[in-house]
C-alpha cells in the first residue's frame, strides 16, 4: 500500500469556511522543492489558497490556514496566520 503524501494527510481536515486568513512564512535557508509539491496538493484537495507574494498567501478557512502553516513548519520554516475578514476580500482594479 503506498504511503499517503503529506498534503493528503493535511488536507483531510481543511473543510469549513470560517473567514479569510493571510499566511506569511519564511524559511531560514532555501525553500525545499517538496514544499511546493505538497502546497499544490493542498490546493488540489479543495483548499482556496491564493498567492499574493512569494511568502504570502490568502487562504479561505482557519483549518486550511493551519494546514498551510503546519506544512511550512514541517519543512523547517516559520509561519504566522492573520485573520483578515469574514467575506471574500475584494481585488483592487
């Protein structure tokens, strides 16, 4: 039986949309390639994760934000989560 990916194990509990969050992260050295593969897995699992800048994402739902934070920490990075609003943030023109 194949092993479950890290993204699959984190994505199992991302249901629930209780607002919008910003996740800001940093890695002390380089960002591992596997981090991006697992991030893509979270997005494919149904999480709404939108990249704003290299280390800044807007995420729908606190569980998805925590899953992204745990992913960063798994690969040796540091993450902070900030709640920004209850409804979908508007985009500037």
